[in-house]
C-alpha cells in the first residue's frame, strides 16, 4: 500500500498543483473498443475515476459493463443509523441511478465482502476473467482501479483486474481514486509511471457530474453523528470534477 495512510480530512496537495500536473500528461484518445468493462471495488469508484470515460464510450456507441466487486456495505463501520445491510441497499440503488445517468445497464454485482478483497483475490480474479472471456468480442477494453491506489480493496481489485486482462488479452487501463489524497506530483510512485490524460467532452463531464450526485451516502452526512460523516468530503470530491481523467497503461 501507498503511504502515508489515507486521511480524508487532510487537504493534501492544492488542486491547482494537480491540475498543472494533469495538463502536462500525454493526451489519450478513446480507443475503438467493441466493449468496455469498468471495474470498481465499491459503488462510486467507477464514476469517480472513470465516469467521463464511460460517458464518452457510450456516446461513441461502445457498450459499457460496470462491475462492482462489493456492495460497499463497510463504508461507515461505526454508524449507529446505517448498518451494513442498509448501507448495501442504499449504495446499490445509488450505483444503479448513476449508471442510468451514464446510459449504461445496472452494474454487475460480484458480492464480495467489503474490506476483504485481498483475502478473496484469487476468486475475484477468476470472476473477472470469466466476465472478460464471456464478452467474446474483437477488442475489449478494461478500466480497473490502479493497483497502487493506497486502499487494500482498491489494490486487490487492481491486481486481480490486471491479471485477468493478461489472461484474456483485454486492453488494460488503470484509474486512480485515492491517489489524489495521499500523493503529490513528485511522489516516487508517480515518477515511475507514465500516466495519460483523457480530455472529457463537455457532455461527458456533465454526465459524470450528474452521476456523482447520485452517491449521496458517500458525499453527504448520513446524520449528525461523527460516525456518519462523508467518506468523500467536498474538498476530495472536487478532484474528480475537472476536465480530464488520468489513466495508467
């Protein structure tokens, strides 16, 4: 895992600094995939990191399959108002609403336990591999969370997704989520990578931002209780609403 440990209360590197770094990345054009898979550890990861890509793919006529490894039931582990079952129902509903904003079908839910993807990484890889193989199409793209993103579930999914792409020949892209919180443009991990930037069309950016508003359980307090505060507070959310998305390939 990346260090230091993620702290959502920290302000991190100024967004202006990240934006300058994004503008310096090599541009990425949308490949001519026959289908795109977007794999998320928890409902909302797919929109935070790749919502614009999804929207642009759909505009280009590319079918998109969103895959969520967990239902996100562990987002507020100490909540007295929202237990795991209630959180799972809420987050599944939010993910379906977001998918409609992006003009995709409901996400495929794999049902692995939130917070335990590393324990189930081998089975997770098998499930992802099976999904990619079932596509049986000429050119399949697969966007999965960056395997160095700094969250155990994210990194386990990243490794499993990369392995599944290696087996099936799907074209791998990795997208960061928590990197924006713990990292900075001079971080050694980023210095070792060659990320590219996808410029979002105005329509794709608007669709992504509409989809983001669906995840109220993550971006707004569940209640006034300390354990119910946002997992992705406003200063973190702003990092995902700009004109580009970053991918590692």
